[in-house]
């Protein structure tokens, strides 16, 4: 197939991000601190600063009943649903369709007072991965979003401060077949979701403000997004 200029970077980043997402939280010595918990959802962060800016890596793990990893990645990747679940989104543009599983986006996010408004340009790639731990287990699905440059959208040219991010959504479907051999239903499936993100806010913003934004927005985002996928899929055939 035709090699897009970004392909080597996409390959490398996906492998790297998937490997990191699969690593557990490790013991508390690993610097991950639990900062939000809601039922099956657990959110961890590491406090890190680059050039005095908060870039706290985030790792969330969640188990959601009744949906598959393919369905979670489909609704996360596909642009047509994004305004339904991404509450901080003010504008989203698909800049390039690199392939049917790889897009380039420009997004302007709502201003979060007192920080100035932010925008981001990133490529987004969705992929099914072989389940190398359990050969005949269900596949693993992932979406990786990674900031990139676009000559038509230079950073900090307009009113927005350009942010930089790397995001990995890794989903593992679990199937527990019913004892009595009846056909599988959504009651027999669940999805283990690992969401990793590192957001560099671009321009300086007070650490206390950013950490408050992260603490509020990330749990809200993951709960809202997973509830959205459950609602969208509940009366549709299971997409494995
Ligand atoms: O997973 S994605 O690729 C989904 C596609 O949309 C993605 C996730 C998060 C962001 C994002 C962009 C800007 C900001 C801030 C930084 C300073 C002021 C605005 C934030 C802060 C962390 C808070 C936040 C967290 C989660 C959701 C929305 N807001 C997050 C962008 C994309």
C-alpha cells in the first residue's frame, strides 16, 4: 500500500504506546497516584513538569459491561460521534483522511478559565492487535492520537495556544459464554479499557489550575464517553 509520510512515526508510536498501556500501574513506588475512583473506574496520575509546565501523565483503567473493545474504539475514533461525548470540544476539523483507519484532526477546545483557549493538531489511528497472551481470546483494539504539525495550521498563529498530546485507548474484550449454550448476548461481554494520556498545555498555565482541570475533566470524560458507547450500542448487534 502507498506509504504515507507519517506511516513510520505512526507504526513506532502505536507500538510504544500499546506497550506502555499494557504495563500495569505497578506498586506505588512507580510514582502513580490514584486520584479518582468511581466503581470500576480508577484514575492515576504522575506529577511531572516540563519547563515549569504541568504535563502530568494520566492512566485510567475501567471495566464496562455490555460493550466490546471494537465498539469502544469505533466511537472514540470516528469523527461523526465526537461532539456527542467530547464536552470540551468547540470545533473539530478532519484535515486529512490518511487511510480508513487513520485521520488527521484539528480541534479547538473550549476555553477553561483562567487558561487561554487551546487547540491541537493530531493524527489518530485505530488498529486491531493480536491477543498474544491468549491466542484464542478476543482481539485487542486500540486508538492512538498523537500531535503532529500541519503547514496549513501553524502553532500559535491565531488566538489559541497549541497543546501537544499523546493518547492511547487500549481495549480488551472479555466474553463469558452462558452455561446453557444459549447465544451470546451483551450480558456475557465486557470491555477492559486502559486510557493513557499526556497533555502538554503548550503555553504556561498555573499548575494548580491545570491540576484542578485534569482532576475535574478526566473522570467526567471517561464516564460520559463509556456511557455514550453503552447507550449507542445497547440495541445494536454486537460488533466484535
Ligand atoms: O483523548 S482525546 O484525543 C479525544 C479527542 O478529543 C483528547 C483528550 C483531551 C484533550 C484536552 C485538550 C485540552 C485540555 C486543556 C489543557 C489546558 C486547557 C484545556 C485538556 C484538559 C485535560 C482537560 C480535559 C481532559 C479530558 C477531556 C477534556 N479536557 C484535554 C484533547 C484531546
